[in-house]
C-alpha cells in the first residue's frame, strides 16, 4: 500500500511540475489579423495579396484553401504579402482564408472566405452577338461596388477598353454586338470594391481573360482567275477559273473593273466553276480587269483572288456610210440604218424630220434604225446625226432621205 501511495505522489508531482509547459498552447495571445485581402488573376495565374498584419511579432501567414480548410500553405516573413497559386486553375472557382501567426505560433482569426472570379463567353456561329457571364466575387472587404466588363476586338483594337458596368446587385452577364470584321474577342471582368475609409483606395479583382474566336469557316483554300482572253469576232472576253468549290457552292462572285474604274460585281458564277464569257464588253474601253471572290460559311469575311487583266486591241479607224433611199416594206432596204466604224459608244443621237420640220423619229442607239410604216408619206425627209468616235472626235452629219413606196 505504501508503494502505491508513493507512486501516486510521484506522478502527481511530475504533472504539477510540467503542467506549466502546456499552458501557452491553450492560452494563446491574440495576433492582429490582416484587414485587406484580394484574389485576382494575373498572367493566367491566381494571385493572392493582403496587407501586412500590424502585429510587430508576426512570423508569417497561413493560407487556407477550401471551405472548410482542406489544405494549408505557409508564407514566412512579416512583409511577404502575396502568393501565386500555381496549382489552381483560374477557370475554376477557388476559395481562400488567411490567418497570421507570430513567433510563438499564436494565430489570428481567419479572414472570411474569398475567391477568384470565373468568366465565360461565347459567340454563336455566324453571329455578331457576344455573350459574357461571370461568377460573383465573394469576400471583398467592404463589399463590391461594381462589376466592369472589358473587351478587346481583333483586329480593330490593340488594347482592352471598358464595355459595360453594373452595380453589385446587377446581373452578372452581358450581351453586345460586334463588327463583322472582328475575328476574335478578348474579355475580362473587374470586381471593384468600395473606397476604403482610411486610404480612399479601391480593391480591384480581375477575372481570367477569355479569348473567343468567331465561329466561321475559313475561305476556300485556293481561288484563281487563270486566264483572260479577248475575242474580237464576238466582242467578248473569255475567262477560266480554278477554286475550291467544295467550300461554298453558291457564293462565288465575278468582279470587273474597266480602265481603272471601281470594282463592280457582274454575276454570281455557276458551278462547275471552270469558265465564263463576258459579252457585256465595250471594245472602245482598253483595259478590262477581273477577280473572283467567295465568302465564308456565314456569308462574311470575303476572300478575293488575284487580279487578271486583258487589253483590248485598238478599235478600227472611224468610217461611216449613210444610205439616201428607203423603200417602204422592202426587206433589204426598208430601214434607214447608217453604218459606223470606230464609234466610242457614249454619245450617239439621230433625228429624222419631215418636210414640215416635224420630228418623226429619234434614237440614241446606233444599232437601231428608222423603219417607215405603211402610213408614212412618200417624199423627202431630213436627218441629223451626232456621234463620238474612239478618237474622242465628235462628228455631225446632216442630209436627206428619199422615202419611196
């Protein structure tokens, strides 16, 4: 029995002697917490930053990941106030909390949970409407005053510019239209805090940056005008092509420019896209140039072939033959139709008068003549013709016509 009492007394003295060693572990002093913290995305990485604790005995900071805390990262140093979360994808939501520890491993209270903004965006195929939506920023000290959407439009803009702003209670989404020429849209969102009552500054958290390409199909792989030849016998120009017609079967357009005039579309080319003959040719124009174009699957982003040109030969020298007799009803000689060679074609006027000086016929088309009807009186008629030749010389011809029945 004495041995048992002696053992009990020895153990009790050991506990009393050493109990004081455990007291600091349970009776920790309060450590000043951080008062400003932020999660933002920089260079496609989540970066945490905070203001230093005012406690002079700070040894470092613990970063708690997840809610509840699932993992800890330790940052040593009183002035070490930022941390790059290398293993955290900025396209996913993450939450963080921070507390301070001193040299005796006393710790402060944890900050409220805070985390990154995740932005997503899309442009439907063949659309010019951009839709952007983002998650709210949680844990901004003092609260979020506004969300700002920033955008950069390639190839029209080189830097981000402000597009839309909403207050903290606004819808976390926005739609806007873009120009047809835009091929890629870059977007980011800023969560802006209320001004700090002490510093007057604002905390700004940036989301991930999203690049959205316009969902269109590229233009055809090849698009050529292979040859352009002039046929003087038919006054026409024959063209041959080669193109990737599997790309867009019904949107190949032929363009023409004459003597340096602006390009105009003259026809939609039928398939198979191998050749075309242009009969709408004025032989008195010297240079005819052609190109073909095709749009993408959304009828946008038109692509053009290289230009091919042909020089028409010089037109024949001016000449004219004017008949002086018309036989009414005669199939061979029943029309008064002067013959001209070398007309430029942009000026032609012909007038015919009876003996009383009354105008009986006029035209501006050198290919259409006067055909007297059966009721036309027999006798002498007067003509006056004014025209321009390819030499830019303007000529006037007058004379008489004898109409016989």
